C-alpha cells in the first residue's frame, strides 16, 4: 500500500511520521515537502522509515501535487498555513489551505484507474467563537468562522470543495486545539495568545495522539479494516472530557512552569473577549473507531517540564520583569489587540471586544474586577443548556429524512430548497439563500456537515449580524457573544486591510 502525505514537517505531521514507525503494513510513503532543512532532520531522526519514503519537493502546487498523487492508494492532507502565520501572511493561507486543496481534489478527481481515498484535516476554527451559551460542539453545528480569521475562512471553503467533489472516498477530520512541543516558545514569540478569550472552551489533543490517529487510519486502510461508516463523513478529533479547559486555565498551567499565572503576566485588556474559536466536542465516534486518545494536558505539561528544565530558572526572576521582557513587548506587534486599540483599528477592536467603549472599560479595570469562569463547572456540564438550532430533528437517521426536513432546514436559514429530495444524502441539490443567491450542495453537506452558503464562501466578508436577523440557525450561536442590535459588516480588502461598516436596522432586515 502506498500513502501520500502533505504537511509532514508541521507539528502534527512530525507526530504522524513518528507513529508510522509502528506501521509495517505501509510499503511506500510519498511526502510533499518544501522545507528541505526540516525534512533532512526528520529523515535522520526516523532512519527506519527512510527506505519507504519518497520526497516530492514543493508546496501545494499543481505540478508537485500531480507527482504526489500519482499511483497512490490514499492521501492524507495535513498541509495548512495556520495562525499566527495566516494572520501575517493571509495570501499564503489562501494558496495552501484553499487553492492547494482545490488542486489536490482536482488531481484525485482526474484519476480514473487508481483514484486514491482522501483524508483531509480541517479545524475546530470552522465553528467560530463558541464561548458563552453554547460551548459544546457537534458535527453538523453551523460554521461561523470568526471575523478576520482568514484561516477559518479558507478551511470552510476547502471543506465545501471536498464535500461537493466527485472524490469517491473521503473523510474530513476537524482537529481540536493541539498541544505540541513548541507551544510554550510559540506563545512568547507572537501575540496570537491574546486572541484567546479567557472563557474559550478548549478541548485539547496532543500532537502525539493526533499522530497516532492518522497512523491507525493508514494502518487499517492498508489492512482493509476501516469501518464503512468512516468514509464520506465529517468528524471531530476529540480529546475527551479530561482534556476540556477554559482558555485562561491553559495559560495558567503553562505559565506555572516559569513560576507564574495569567494574573502575573497579563493585564485584563491584553486579551480579546470574543471572536476566537474553540469548543468541547460531543462526538466521540472517531475515538471509538481508532482508540487514539492516551494523553491529557497534564501529561503534556509534565513532558514539557522534563524536556526543558531551563524554563524553571525563570521562577527566580521577578514576575514583573518577565512580564516586561516576554509578554509586554508583544503588545507592540500588529497582531496584538492592544496594538489595534492604540492604532485606532476600529474594525478589529469591535470584532474582538464588541466596541471601543468595552475595550476602554477593560483597560481601566484590574483583575479583581474580572470574573473568570469556574473550571469545576466543566465537569458538571454534559451539553449546552439550550440546544443549537439546526432546523430539523438532528437525531433522526439519514434513512428517515424527508423533503420536509430539508425544507425546514432551508427555512431556518431564511432560504429555501429548490430541488426534490429523493432520500440520497449525496445527490446534489439546489438551494436559495436569504439573499436570493442559488447554490448547489448535497443534503449531507448542509444537514450533517453544517455548511450553508453565505458571502464568506466567495469573499472575505463576515456579515453574520445581518444574516442572523433571519437565520435562526446562525442566531442560535451568534447571539451568545453579539448583541441583537449590532449591525456591522466586517471585511478584508484586496490588501487584507480590515474594514467595518455599520448598516442601519432596516437594511439589516
């Protein structure tokens, strides 16, 4: 069996390569790589795999992808430009996450004699901000990528491309928040950490466990033992109940290594209060199939402490000095919320705080004024207090879904179904949005994967304030962190400059 893999030099990719040392069933592994220096180190580290590996030089380009896909049985696409690089280089995110996936899917579609299966790694970011009333997430929930998050937008679009493709065997896996070996050092090199809200519901998996998942998928593919229900579906890469935390908890545990807490190193206004992403996953089907979860966040941090004992030296340094040297300096970076406020970036300040007034109040506050969520509550919660609106009985089996169910979903979105549903979840159907735009999508794409066409699928425009006025499905999540009288349209122009436009209430309706 021959497998092709992209994104092998990333954190997840490196973990996959390590796990593949225990998969003798794979005869050949084709790796797409445009970082020769890092690849050389990996090959030196995994000498046992060297005889199986063929390196395809290049990124997610047509020529390189054509060489990668030729004569393979399965492709695992982990290639992605993720935050913070996607924030600084949005054009690179588009080229890899969106255009690259389109090219990859096109090559697989063209293969007739030996069309490979495709396993695509997506992200929890497609669900958008889930702090507030709906921290729990299921596959099928609405996809509301956060304003100005090019990463989530490109991932939503690439998912849709795969879902509506003619690839015969595919699976989309939405990766949870990932704990990886470079996380602590990464947090002190870019202010991306200030995008994380303190109440963000984060469900962690380690890079190790995600690597084991992919290796087991490949192993079972090679032995033809993958359950039939795995194919042509979306899944969440869960970490499990023990791996659920709030954003500030994760920071506190990481900062404990250097002797401090969030309160020691941050000020309340450093961090956004909304517009991040995360969620506690309720779908455990993937783990039941492949049994990959073995580590908790505590296991991870213990490993980091053992691997980097030098971090402990920071415990004898005054906390104020550490704050100035490691954390306060990041506020001058153009990816920091404080930078946006200092430079009157009203679009981002509004998106991440709700208003300039909210930010100013936060800046004037101290930690005694801030109510942080109680981590003990996590273990008492098993689902959202109020269900996410989906427009139909979500527990109804696919075989029992009717025309009326699909029409109900369309109506809940403020649109309508224009086709006749014959019971085939993968037969293309025509729909109309609340704006009167027609689009084609399968019943599975809309009802089970959570997609519904809106301006973000074509342009970098986030107008959920307006859409949620008529879209009950969007509204059920969007209004957790947005006021119903907000009437903003967020957008990025061709230079990726952020804009905000207020529309009047009548126009919003």
